[in-house]
């Protein structure tokens, strides 16, 4: 277990103070978040407000409300909660009774803390796995029905996991730090968190901190009074005020000057601030989401970002994978963008050839989804309703793919070669490289590090064996249109 990692949330009920404290201390030392109560009524009231609890540990025999009643009512509130029954009356009958009423497991008094930790670990893991499966099914259903999740397209494992976390975090009031490279869609994630929260009917206010001059950012965030500085001719409310009751999204938070970060930290902690030049303290109800493409932890170590602000923002972190780490989503994204821009420009939808799609999947995409989106818009404008081949794609993309051709699909390709004969591996690499170069033999030979004549001989052999070779019967050679 990593330091500070929360292994699960547990609700503990036992009227015996000594036993309750011993179990609480033992489980907290093991990394669990534990909320303990001496009676079932108060424990159930807590559960009603905290349905994210994964495991209920309850004594069987208690005055007032007994463990079986607590179990039944807990199941009504949170049907998938795990339940560990604690009993000093160990017998087959009491164990069977508890299990019949929905207990997941039972443990006998006196409590062996090592046994308790093992039982708890197994049950929490089971509940978490079950909840993840349920969430994935819900997300799959949304994707099948709408084709996207809150405007985001992807069915790769990385994106499904991101969607699941959004669904899990959105209803809470926690601050969220969204991290990822430029162009991955950080604002889309922020909007999804807002739309799936209780603030969905209120304002979502995005602020690009990188686009605001350093000397004006405090005024933009917190507002100013008339005469606060040269040019301040009237009172102006800041973004915190304008986002009251809603969500404030601070994009590129790493660009906020150190001098403003202290005031931002105080606003996050107390929900209060003063306008620039003001004397009146203003209170707001705002959920703050922040995003960055920089390493804030490293910046804080270098003194370029306040460590206390970083930890305050970093309650929950959502990391968006770059496009190169979810290549299987590229055909989905490309098709969706082509259809979108064809509608917007009232033009026929271009059709990408399989070879063009292979190149798109192999491209490095330093600009991520934004770069792919812009390219698809360009194709709609320049080649409406036509078949788009490799030669229609921008030269920098083709060149980047050609230069990386020997490492086609990286680790995934390497894994696919395990157990194959060398001649089969050689053929697959050559055929894939020809696909990615649009059938251009000269470039494929250069990328593979072999002579053109050798490549031509291989192509002739593969055709004789019945394999499809990109570039048509004659292939694309030196100086051909595919060049």
C-alpha cells in the first residue's frame, strides 16, 4: 500500500467501547477510512448521507436495534454494500441466520485483528469490483445509445476508466485537478463533471489563466472596486462571484502568479475573499475544478507553485490519456469529426481508406484530439464526399509515420509477434509498413532499412502467396503520386 492511500471506507457499529476502538484503530492502521458508532440508528443516519461506504461491520447483539435490523436497513439504503457481522455468540445457527439476511461474511469475538483485516480486505475488494463492473455497464449503455459520454468519444480501456471516474466524482463537492497534455480535452472533462453534479442547472464558468496578463488575473478572479487601480472606473465582480452556486473551471492553473496563489488558496479553503481595493469580505458557494498540462508537484518543489495550494487542488486527480495511448479510439474520433463538420459545412462526408486510417492510428499526434479534429475539418473542406487516401493526408503526418514505421504499434505489435515464425513476423512488418506509406516502395524500403530490389522481391513473393499488398498491382514506386 502506498503512503496515504485510502484502501476503502468502512462503517463500524458496536456498543462495546473497547472492541469498537480496537477495531477502529486496527483498520485505520491498515489504511482504511473508518467511521465508528455505538448504535445502529446513528450509523444508519450516517450511511444515508454517505452511500459511498463500501463495508458495514456490525455487531450482531446490541441493545435497541440489533445487527440483523441494521443489516436489513443498510441493504435498503445501499444495496451493494458489503456486510461483515461480528458475533460473540458463535454457532452455526447465528452465522447461518446472518448470511440468510444478507451478510457477506461473519467473524467471531474475541476479535483477532489480523483475521479482521483479511476479511475486510476481501470484502472491500469484492464490493469495489462489483461497483466498477456496474459503472462500466452503465457507461457502455450510454455509449451505445448516444455514441459518446458527455461529448467525449472513446471505447478504449483508458477512456472507459476515465468515464467511470467522472461518474464517481461528479456528484461530490470535492475539488478536482484535471491533468493532461495540451489538446486532450480537459475542458470537456470539466464540463462533464459539472453536468453530472448537483450544480448542473447553475453556471459553468471557464477561465483560461494562461490568457490573462499576470497583472490582471487577481482582478479577473476576485473583482475590483472603483478606483482600485488606473482604469478601474467602476466596480467589477470577479469570476468567483459570477460562478456563485455553480462551477468555476480554472484552466492552466499553473500559470497563476505566486502572488495571487495565496489569495486563491484562502478562497478555496474559506469560500471568502475581498475584491481588489475592497474592504468587504464576500462569501461564495463555488465548486472549483482546475486543469494543467504542467507538473504542479515538480513546480511546487522548485518553488514555482505553492505546495499548500497544490495539495488543496489535488483532492481528486483525473488524468486524461494522450491520443497516442488510445490509438484504437482514433477511427471512432475521425469518423465522428468528419460527420460533424460535414453537417456544419453542408458537404458530403469524406470516406477514409483503410490505409489512411492505419496512418492516422500510427501518427504521433503531439496536438492530441485537437490536432485530429482540425485535420478532419480540413479534409471535409478540401475533399468533400471523396475517398481520402494516404496521399491526401498532410506530409508532416506521413513523414512522422514513415520515420517510426519499424516500430509499428510499439509494445502491442511486439506482443502480437510472440510465438510466430520469423518469416511470418517479417512478412507482417513489411506489409504493415507498405500500408503506412500508402504502398510507396521507396519509402517503405528506406523505413525498413532494406534495398528496394529486396523489397520488390518480397512483394512478388507475398502476392504469389495470396496476401494483399498495399499500393495496387504495380505498387507505388519512386516518384509516384503516393510519394
